[in-house]
């Protein structure tokens, strides 16, 4: 999947793509045609790098309601030829989620569009889940024939039907249909047994009951060959190697005896990839005194699988000794601050360090922004860290991340840190956050925003309190502020 193209943060499209509160405010003040065009572009071309971490649907649905925008653009998008050519859920998922919220707000055209797409669209299961929360029983019953027609009455079709029943996020339609359609009733009854049978019939080799057996097992393929030697190509996949190594590390915890320590140390220093990763994981979990030197050596290894695992494991280390090593690796005076090991060490300090480590984390945050911008795995840890360590020197960097980050999840973390560090947060950024796309950010703003001096604040708090689509946590925070203000 390609990374979404994000417009500059100063533009209306860029603000809406980011889900910033100012995006809604600017859209309502802009030319209506221009605002609707930007909104449609966001919904039909999902701007999120990860839909599992970022929310947009309620944010866009509210703007559709505010602008009284037509749904023609969404209808064209859903029923375009690409719906067959590109069956990936991400192409239509955001549009369907927005329609779901609009249906909940009473938009009949959104409900009709969902019904029509559920009958003929490729991503019909998502549309059905949206309808399950909003539609009436009679309308849902009318969809049963079109859904059943997708599954031929043969073994493959019945298996597909059972899989669809099992994968449904909202079971309500299937339960309704099971009362009228014997095929669906049978699929609903059989579906749990399919999973149980697969679990019983899982094949593959299992380790013996010694440290050597487990370490050898860590480098075997996930399924045993019928005959002959192990094919090395079966262990090329980094995810497969890491998965097997993690399982082997758990086995080591059960079988390793004191006299096996040297065997495990040898594997961690120079073993085959699977055994080495398993041994490193085991030693980190046991907080072995030799693990720091082993992590340092592994971080400089030529095998990227070993390096990646070493850096991941460094983030799990805890205790005074681990922090002392992390400070040495992260200190620019040692020359390691710019290395992968140094960066991982700073992230450990951000997670578990002490207030005195704040300057190191702030310096790493500034260096990250200078070299990589406001994106990338690991930046969120630094953002959380400067807040946790009360490193007020990070405020300018956090404001920059808040304004420029394409990720609304990262922006929310920056807002959390600013709420702790920035003395102007309550009267500044917190006001905008009341319109943010992330529920956690709206909740944060409701708890911190100053309710005097800006007439928009109280009006927005009252609207959030009255909105049935708002999350319970936001409702609680908003009503708490309004009640407290009324009492004073």
C-alpha cells in the first residue's frame, strides 16, 4: 500500500487530511464548494497511514452535516469500476464508516446508499456491519438473498459462508437471517467448530525437553519437511524467524537449568539466527548480567534480523543497570547517539528514565525532527518521554509536531505532552483540540481547556455533550466541566 499524499498543513485540504480541529473551523469559513471538494477528497482517498490507530469517520461525518453536503461523490466512489478491480477494504472502508455515522445522524440518503452497496459492493461485509448498528430488522431481512447469492451451494461456498459469519464484526444480521434461512442457520452453528477443528489439527514440529533441543527447534521451518534436510529458504522470512524465536524463548524459560546457562550464552553470541534470537529474548527476560554486552554486539551484527531483535529487546530492558548502559549508548560524548543502538537507548530512557535524562531525550527529539521530519516509528516514544520526564525544553518541538504531523495519533500524543509542559496549552491548542478527530484528544481538551475568554469553547462543549455519537469518555469530561462551571 502506498503512503498517502498529504497536503501542506496551512491548506484546507492539509488540515482536513490531518483531522485537526482547525480543519473543521476553516472548512465552515471557506467557500462551501471548495470545502465539500476537499472533504470528498479526504473520504474517497483515505489520508491515514494506519486506519487502526487513527480516527476520521466521525470527524468527516460531522463536517458533512455542518456543510449539508450531498453524497453524490461518495456514491460515485463506491460504485466505480475500481470496486471490482481493487477489493482492498481500505479503498471504501472510510467512506462506509462515514455513511454509518451519517445514517445515525438521520441522513436517509446515507442509509439508502449503505443498503445499496451492501447488496452489490465488494466490501459488502463492512457496509453490513454499519447497517447492523443503524438499520431496522425488516430492511436487514431484505438483504439476505443478495448476501446468500454470493456463496454457491457447494463445499467451497459453504466454507466461505461460515467464514463470513465468523468474521462478522456485528452478528445481528446473521442472527436475524438464521431464523429464515437454513443455510445461514447451519453456517452459524458450524462456524465455531471450524476454528476448534483447525486448532486440533495444527501440524508442525515441536521442541524436545532440553535447552539444546529448543535452540535447534528455533531454526527449523514452521512445518516439518516430509523428508530430507531443512530448506534454508523456509527460514528467510524475518517474521517467521522472529515468531519461531519468540516461541522458543518461552520454551527456554521452562526447560533451562543453571548448568545450561553457558549453552544459552554461546547461542546468543554466535548461534544460528533463530537460536540466537531465542537466546537473546530469554536472557533479557531473565535480566541476565551478560545481556547488555550481548545486545551491544547484536546491534552491530551484519544480519538485520539480529539487529532488529536486539533493538526491540533493548526497549524491554528495565532496572538501574539497563538504564546505566542506555545512558552510555545514548550520550553524544561516546559517539553512539546517532547510531541505531543510541536511538534505541534514548527511547528506553524516554520510557523508563529519570528526570535527569530529559535533556538527552529532548536532544534526540530535535535531532529526529531535523533528520526525518514528523513521522516514523519511534517518534511517539520520544514525544511521550519528554512529557513523562517534564522536559519543558521540548515545547517548541512538540508544537511543531502537533501542527505538522500527518498522523492524528501522534498529534494526540503531542497534545498530551503539551498539556503537561506548555503553560499556554489551556488557552491555545486545547481550544482547537475540542474539534479534533481523535476522541482521546477531544477528551484531553475538555479536561484542560479554559472556559472563559473564548465564546467558542462553551458552545462547543455543550454541542459535544448533546451529541449522541460522541464517545462516553468525552461526554463524561465535557459534562464534568460544564457542571463544575455551573456550580461556580
